[in-house]
């Protein structure tokens, strides 16, 4: 038993979503080892603490779905993570949701993930010995963190309390941003002409009912936020989907009566394909045989830097050809066929003729292949998931030239990867096609442009050189960008004002040219760097706002994948414990 007179030291974790919860779980694991000294209090701060955090909170509408199967998410590190700390629990999201009747291959509501996160947090609190580690929850927002680089930090909460801690970990997730110049123009037009404009936002922060009764709404973005918007809009409209074997979608939509016609498109026009139905058992991840880890390292050290189209794309196509030939799909193992699968409307996203029909047909073909499931489709899906990891590694290592990142990776490859790897469940694509069959969806194709017709007092939406369609609403169906200058967070705003953060940059190893990003610059992966290059060692950031240093920060932790989320959580938990004096700071923990 620790003597009552022994002082208690404190640390804080801001954010109770997956990353914040994982840090708490790893702190509890650290508190069980023999090297742990004294008593540590950790303050866990989030307006939605105990409910899964803002994105995954368990009281959100069940209509919002995850885009990964339940067996592809966990909050506990396994052997692939090479954890230093003990792992006493192993329950995955699939294990937890089996109690609710979900199968391992099911796509559960996000609220169900929130229930899992709440369970993981409750279990961590139950496992913590209060004489070693005490967890204190605060349902509040952090509005500022002050203190010198080597001093205790003062954490100011929205409820007026101020906590003094030795160090603070910040798992802030997606942050809202001020509207960009173009979005602001659209918002101003809405005010002037009595239109509706909804800017980039978390779907839970949007009141979709304001779109009801509008004649036509332009929807810019065809990714996951778009599918979320469909679910939310049809729910608030009171419409419903019924099975209909005679419809190409397999569903019939019965309108609530006030649904607007949605004019849908994006810059690339890229269709997010449905995840293939892989029940009852998910296949093992594909292991690259051409673009291997060794080949990635070889490319990364080339002095001149790597050009994606010239040096990496041929390897990707060779990987796909090899995999398809292995399953006897020789007819698809041709570059022209593969490029059409990756870029059905071309790489550069220019306007296309007959855009609505062509987009609908791509969706119908994708739905049919995903539900069969077609072995060729499944193989392409698996290979592209593996290749995305390899390309991201090459980016992380600074292997590409900055020109190639701008032109090839950001220009079109990220969209192609997202189209396959980040698609929605089959159910969502069925619903989209059912809405199209009901006459409520019109696709503009690539190169979508939203303008303002001042004479008509309406928005205009069109793809490429096609005639514009008049609209009385705009929905920007994508998340706010990672953009330090535009963040509306009180905390980040206070740091900006004092010069305690700066924008990060990505460096090409070959050309040594740097490219500014919107991410927050950190030293040693976690500690933010001020404009004066001072490193704030007692502030540790993880996740989306520092995505240049921690790429893939929006991805949850999948079992058996050496999940970055869980590895960062353990590293940060150890640093918090050392800052709080519970573990020795000058050497590695001896008994691990």
C-alpha cells in the first residue's frame, strides 16, 4: 500500500475516441508492471467521455454505418504490434458485438463501435488499481493548454476548471475548420438569395432537415460523407427502402414526400465501390510479390527521388496482373482493363459525355461484383489494399519527388485507392441506386463545378462542359480538411495566437524540396513545434491534426496489422507515465 502522504502526480488525455481510449488502456497496462512507482492520476477530458467520443458516440443514429467489418477493428494490441506492456484483454469489436447478434463480417452502426469504446474504457477503469492509477473523467472541452516546454501544463476546461498536469496527450480527431474562400462564396450566396449551403462537417453536426422541400440540391463529394448524407437525409425525410427483386438495386425507395433531387458529382467523379461481401470468413491480407517491402526500400533511397507514373505504377500493374493470372483471370490481367478498373473516367477527371448513365453503370457493375462476390473483384480489392500500404510507406520515407506527389498521388491515385479500400457496405450502394431509380439522384460525373447564377438567384451545378442545372441548395459532402490555419478549435486558436504551433511540411528525399501541408508540425512524432522552433515536450499529439508525421491517422486499428493507432498509444502512454514520475525517465523500463 502506498503511504497516504505520498504526493499524487497528474497527467491528462484529451479526447475519448479510439486514440484517447487506447492511451488510457495502455496506461492501465503500464501501471501493472513492477517498475511502476507511486500514484498517478490521469484526467480524461471529452464532451462525450464514456460515450465513445464525438465521432463514435453511442447515442448517434443507427443509420450511420461503419465501412469496415466488425472483425477488422480492435482496441487491444496483439503480437503484430510488438507491445512492450502487458496485454491482459483481447476482445475485438467482433467479440463485443457478437453479444448483440452481429457476425464478424457484418458492417455495424457507428453507435455500436461507440458502445465498444465505452466498454473498453469501463474495463480499463475496472482493471486500474486506484493506489497506482486513478482515472478522472471530465465532460468538457479543453479550450487552452499553457505552460513552458519543460514546465507543468495548465489545462483550461470549458466548465471553468483549470487542471495542472505534468504532461498532456491530445487525441483531437477531426476538427472543424473555417470555410475556405470558395465555400464562403457559396455561403454568402445562400444568405443573399435565400438558398441553403452546408459546408464540410462531421455528419453528426449537420441538420439535414433544412434540405427538405428544396427542389434540387447540389452535392459535391462522392465518398463516405456522401453515403452518410444519404442515410441521414432519407431518415429525416421519413422515406424507407423495401426489397424489390425486380429493381436493379434490389430495393425500392418509398419517399417521405419532401426529398430534394440530388445533383451529385466531384472533382474526380470517382465512384466509391461497395466493400465485397466476404462472409462468412474474411480472407487473409494479400502479401505483395512485386511491390514488396524490399522493393519499397530500394526505391526510397534513390538519390533523384521516385516518379510514380514511370517507376511505381508499372510495378502496381505487374502486381495486379500476377495476382489475377494466379486465379485464372487472364482476360482481366491486361493493363488497359486494369486501368479502366482503377480510373473508369480517366486519371485526370475531365468532363465526360453521358455522365449520369456511365456513373450509374459503374455502380451497378460494382454492386453485382461485390455481392456475388466475384473472385476477380475480391482479388483486385485485396491487392489494392496491400498496394495502398506500400505506396504510403514510400511517401512516409520521402521516396517520391514533390512533383510526383502533387501530380500523381494527390492528383489521382489517392482517389483510386479510396474508391476501392474505403468504400461503403453493399447496403449503402443498393440504397444509392434505389434513389437513382426513384428519380432522386442525377450524376454530373467528374470535373463538377458549382456556380452562382445571380440573375436567377440560384446555384448552378454541372460536370465538364455539360449544361448547368439550377439548384436551391448545396451540400459539401466531405470532412473538413487538415488545415492548421483554418481550425476553429479554441485550443488550436490559442496556440496559433501565441506562436506555439506551426505548419508541417513533407520532404522529398531525392529533390530535398519541401511541400507545406496543413498538418501540425511535431518533433519526434508527437511534440508540437512552435514558430520559434521550440519543442513543447510535455504536449503529445496523436491522430488527424498531425497526419503528415503520422500518416493514416484516420484509420482504425485492425487485428494482425501492427496497427499504428495502438503502437502510438503505447508510446504516448509510456511518455505520460515517465513525465508523471510513475516510470523512470532516464532509461528503458527494465522489467518489460
